[in-house]
C-alpha cells in the first residue's frame, strides 16, 4: 500500500504531501468532490467577467470548507449538492475561455471552437490522447506500488504562414517600420515550424478600424513562389503571398470581411485605417540617449608611424602651435592636441579608441568636443519640427576628412532661398545654443555647423543623406501643430505645387512612407507614386546615375479645408474608422527569400501594412505531432480516469505534451468523473491507447469510492507555462502539482526550448501555488553545460521563495533527436547539450541543493540513473 512505503518516513515529504496522501489512500475526498458541493449564485448566461466574480466568491467558500474537512470539522456527506456548483461554473468558464483562448502564456485569443484561426498550438477544440497507463517510472510518492494513472495528451508544434515581403512597411505608433526590422529588433528567434518567431517589446500597430494595438509576435519563414503585387488607388503597393488575407469592403457581401490576395480583383475595395490616437502629447527628445547609441560604433585608431611620432613631438617642443603643426603634417589642430596628449601617456600604435559622452549642466557633448554641449533634453515644439523639416528636405551630414570621428551638419538651399538659410541659422542657434555659419557656394548657399554631437543627433533622427532620410519617430506622437510645422517646412524646402496638389519627391522610400503616415495621422488622404527612370542619363556630356523617385502628394484645397468627406466625383470614401479605396492594379512576381507576418493582441487579427488593413495569414500545414493519438471528448477522458483509478492507480496524472492546452476537455471530464463508466465498445476504442490493457485487476470499491463517489487525486504534471486564469480554474481541482522548472533564464529557454517569457511566467506560477499551500514536488532536469546558468539559479530561487518544497534534481537527461549527434535530425545549434551531463555536473547540482537546505535526497536519489550521492 502507498502509505507503507519508506518515503513517508521523511517528515519533509509528509509535510508537503499530506493532503495528496490522504486522498490517494481514500481518507479524504479529492478537491473536485468538494467543488461539486460549493453553490454558486450566478446565471451562466452572464458575462465572463461576472462568472469570474462568482468563481472568486465561491473559491473563498471552498477554502473554508476545505480547511474544515482537513481538520475533521466538516464531513463531505453533510454537504448537499446544489443545483449549480463551482464545478459547473468552471466548466462554463473554460468553454468561454476557449472562445478567446488564453489557457497558456501565449494568450493567442483565438476562437478555438470556431477553428478558422488557430493560435500557437494550432489546435481547435479537439483533444487527442496518445496513451494512458499505469506509470511505474514517476517519483516514489507518486508511482507507489501500482503506478501513477498517467494520461499523455499529444503535443503541439506548429507551422504558421508568414506572408509579407520583408520590405513591407508596418504602420506603428512611432511611424512606418519595415517588418524585417521589427523582427530583427525583437527578442528571441525561437524556432517556429520551419521558420522563427520573435517577441517585440512595446511595439504598437493599428487595426483595420484604426485602433492602436500591441504587436505580440513577429514571424519569419522562407518562401519560394509567386507574390501578389496589389496597388490600391492612393496608397503604396503591397506584396503578399497568395494565401494572405486583406480586409475588403463590400456592401453586397455584408460590409467588411477578409479575402485572400489570390481572390482579389481590380475594383475590390480595401481599407486605409484612420489612425486613432490621443490629441497628441508634448514630446521630449532624449538627446543623451540618442547620442549614446550613435557613438556606440564611433571608434578610431591611434595609428601613425613612429617617424611621425617623433616629428609631432619635435615640432611641439620647438614651440609651434597646434595649428602650425597641423599645417605641416596635414592633421587638424584639435587632432594634434589630442595626439600630443596621447603620446605623452604612451598610447602609440594601433590602439582602438572609443568616444564617450559628457553630461554637465543639462547639456551633453562628446568627450572630444569643446564646451558647451547641446541640450540633453530637447522639447519637440513647432520650431524644432520646422528645423527638422528643412533638414529632411535639404540637409546632410558629412564626415570630416581631416579629423577622425568628426562630423559636420550641412543644410543647403538655392541661391534664391537666402531667407530660408537665415531662418535655419537662427533656429539652430536658438534651439541648440551653438554658432552656425552661412557658406556661399557656386550654386547653393548652405548653413553649416561643425559640431559632431549635433550632426550625429540629426543623422540619428532623420538620416544622413538623400537616400536614407526618414521622418523622426518622435513626430508621430507629437501634437498636430508640431506635425504640420514639419510638413510645411519640408514642403517649403523641397516641395512644389502643381495641378492643385502639394507634392514632395524624394529618393528615400522611408521618408516617403513617413510623410504619407504623417498626412494620414492629420486626417488627410495623400497619394503615393513611384517613378523609375532609366539607370543613367547624360548631363553636360557626363554620364549620371539616376535613382528611383518616390512622390507623395496631397490635394491642397482639401488639406486646407479638411473637406475630404464633402468632395464629389472621387474614388475614395471616408468613414470614421477607415478610408475605402479601390484596387488600381494586381500583378504577380516571382520571389525567393524570407517572408514575414505579425500577430497582434486584438480579436480582429488585423494590422496596417503599406497603410492597408491586412489580416494574419495561417495555413493548415502543421507539425507531425499535433494529430498523433486518438480523439477524446470529456466523456471518454472521464472513462480513462475511472478505469485507471479502479485498477489501483494512486492518482490521475495529466501530462503531455502539455495538458494546459486541453484544459476545456480536462475540466469537463473531471466534472463527469465517476458518473459514467466505459461500455465494452468504449473500452475497445480506449484500449487502442492503453499499452497495459487487461494487466491490472480492479480494486475493491471501498478502496476508491468515498461516500459512494469515485475518489482520486488529480495530479497536474506541467511545464507551468500557463495563464493566471488557468491557474485559478485548477486551484480547486488539483490535489498535487508536479511542475517542471528547467531553465534559469529566458535566454536559455529561448535557445533550447523555443519558449519566451519563461522565467517570469513559470516562477510566478510556482510561487502562487506555494503561497496557496498546495501539495507540490518540483522537478529540475540537470542539463550539460547549464549547471551555472540554470540549475543553480533555479535551485536558489526555490530555496528562497519556496522553502521546504521537495525537489527532484533529475540526472536522467540524454540527448535525443535534434540534440543527438548520431541522429539524422541533429542540429548543431544544440551542440552544447549533445551529451549526457557529467558525473561532476550531477554531483555539483546535488551539493548545491544540499547546501541550500532543499529536501531533495529522498525524492531524487532513489530515481538517480547513475546512483550518485552528494
């Protein structure tokens, strides 16, 4: 019998597993039996929020009764079964959760009952079980003498569709960003089907109706085939895979819906979301932070020949000034002064040098610059925006050839634009408290500032030349008046008015998209066009290369009067949420390379790309594991549980894969547990999943019935990567928890298990269970080369946050599949875990656990593969 095993002589184990032992030996009722007797006073047709409120109220009653039963003050038989119980409520709740699935940390929010869109697990409402049996390999308190009644749910890898060209601009709340850049800047790079997924921090885009939503994931995968090139009227073109869905408007078909790119035709109407934001906020540019990033790669070498060392030193010792030395050697006087100082300190040869910043009196400068610096914080007002507009139209940053790591800001105008040059000089000196100079040239007049910090600021905000210019991201959060100041300045500097339109042309695609986005934010409808000239042309007998020109133009009268809605004989239609525009052309092009997609935290599953509302595209090409096993509904699962318990299993061990994604099936099965028994036909089906069928004899009913009801501990064997809502559902159902705690950091979890947010999610769930006073045994698998980063951090955290909790420090790891060098599926990226842990690694883990005072010996050592002892 279970209670006669030697493991129960360990007081630390008994202390943490007393409830489980009492239920398993039929001395106490399982939690689900108590749950069936807790009344709830809520209409199940109420909102989900109201149902959760009812769950919280009922949970408090459950806690009181549970404590009373444990102390022997309350008997289960004295409690009546209500018409509506907490158990019934939980069934209702999980089925509502399934409508916007938030069972696990991925929080995909897809409707799995409908099944049209699938989340990370790629499952609909169906659950599958690969096997169920008496597991004799679990920890001794769990397996006992007749085994743990283990039910293995199938796991769920996935392959998602990634359907947007890498150069596609996604509209974010800081302006248009190439989707490839969003992927590269995000965290992770987790293997995801045949591609990757990354997880951006605080990136927001806009839904089809202009609502600001958070981007939760960015996907990448390889694609070879046709791309559909869709060019709407007014908006930029977009290149997508044929299966990608776009949001279309059709009065004949009931308004808004999604349609695959391959099914679109000319005349179909697409949506340009009208971006919703607050009225605009005062924006402050953190100049110091921008310069810290700008100088990160600003390196130079002290690398002059020995004879030049001697010459510079001799000239200096002869009394010559730095300017005079510079005139003889070709060096800038400031460089000469710095060089002399370095030579005095013995810094010679090819030593790499890095610049740094100096903050003083609210200003910032490079260490190699003279005082004063420029403002460390800069308010983005109308005048600063005007200055940035002039720079985007006419400016550039050039590197000083005679001085290492030095840059110059130049804004050039035509000879007839002296007033603009004077205005620019005035703004620069007013806003940055520096000296600017006007330089007359043959065909231009320019405003120049030889201050590297200022030049790097403008380069970081707006780009350095005509090909990489961009709209500063801060503008997209600024008030309308500030945005208008920028657009007016860029129009004055480089625009023209023709045919009733104000038009800007640029060789920078990024600047063109940024301008388009600003106009959309202001409530206008610009037009976007591309002109591709011949590669070269002859000018004054010279062969000159020509660039692609991007045009952004706006109808001047409608922009001034904001009369877009009132205009007649137009192809567009304004609504409060979007602008409806027809498709101008559709074509195809062959493409081989990476494609991308995103996921947003919104039930519409839409985002704005190339200023057009598009949807998430997913296909049915799924992993080899998802459809393994046989389909089970709650009744069949309840029959499995019943059979395992009456055959003497000490618990019902729900494992996978991962049981969390099958929460709806499991909870309903628990509600049915004991009320139905398998027929011969059902057993014939079930035994296809039961490798030990007919091996075990059934117990006497007195050993598994409690007050006439089937009584069994529910064991949750999980990676604990679940949501808080799932944890709240399970609290009144699970009698013992057997969680994995494998990784000591998100870096390791992403690298080895393709799991983001691991540490914060799993540690929080473990702590919650401990604070509830639940029965728990934690498993930690020692992995090669991960003792320091994972084993020690996990064990330290347990000792500090969950003292007294039994831990199984497992030495069973062996390389398999992708980590097995002998496997044809071996992936070199897993080379660091492509072996068993060494004896020294295992012993170090044991010693560390013992030094922390963790109760691990009784649980771990009897299961040790190598039989090692600390």
